[in-house]
C-alpha cells in the first residue's frame, strides 16, 4: 500500500514553497532558474545566489515524481490574510483554513494581524505587535486558534478521511513567531506520525528571544525531529523535495 502524506503549510502567503513542490511545470522552473541566474550578475550587490545546473535538474526531477504521487498527498493551507486568497493555490489545496495559529491551548478568538510598512500583502504579517516596522494603524481583525485544538481537530478530520495511523504529517511553517507552539502542538497530537519540519524558525528568536529559540532547537533534537530549511530561496528546494520523496518511498 502506498504511503500517504499530509502536507500542512502554515503561513502560506502566496504559496511559493507549495508551488515549488506541487505546481510549477518544467518550463516554469527553467524560466525561474534562468531569471535568477541573470539577476545574480545584474545585481551582484544583492548577493543573489543562483543554483547550479545539476541542482536545477534534481529539483525538476524530484518535483515531477512528487506531482505523479499527488493522489497520495493531502495538502492543507493555513493563512490568516484573506487578501491572498485570490491566488489559485487556495483552490487547488484539499483543505484551507483562513486563520492564524497562536498559543497552545487557547480557544478561537479574534485578534489583530499586523502589517509591516503598511503593506497588506506582506510576507511578514504577524499577530505579534513586537515585530519590526509594524504599523499599529494598519491591522486586520482575524480569527486565532490555539495550536493544540487546531491540530486535534485536523487529526480527527484526517483520521476519518484517510484512516487512523495510515499517513505521515509534515509541516512547512513560517508564521512570524508562532513556529515553536505549532511544532510543539503537532508533535503532541500526531506523535510518531509527525517527524519532519520544513520552513524557517528564525522569527522565534527575533520575536520571543534567544531562550525560546534554544528551547525549540533543544526540543527538536531531543525528540529526533528533522528540520529542513525551506523558503522561496531556490537553494532550499532540492533538499525539501528530496525529503518529501523519502517520506513517500
């Protein structure tokens, strides 16, 4: 029986990472790789890092296989900014939740989503008002759900649709400060069905401090969880796509 994978993307934004795994055609990959290669010469001061030919070929090869196995993958998107939902990825995913995750056991409540530099499409929107360049006059009222209740409700739904203990969960997380509670909650709820984390963790240190960051890294290490950096940077795409295939094989 084919292994089933549940891919939960928390803080989806325009779905740059999601598209890299599930949407881009060979032509779109080639166009983007050539574009970044040219840009690295035109704008050398921006330190744009192109990828090599062999790495580009591997990314195209790995993601092609992932798309062929799409029937074995359930995709879940979590994004609180309603303005982003015009993007087609929100119609292609299996489950979509317009909310923010915050805290461990908190029930659903309303709070503010703050935007840096008054940019309401910003990738840096956050429920934390301590984030840099936040404009307090520019915020949206959004639904916030505790990470544990959300993970529990998601597991109940997945168990009904896929069957208990028949799937593995990975999260791709970059949600501007709630990464630690998201990881703790998913590990608590899904236990040995949850072993791999994709994304970025730096906002935990920047918004909550070094002690919280150290606690998160210690937790990941102690519980034998695997963290794989995955971002819009093309240099992160090869390892992420290879890890998805490792889970599916």
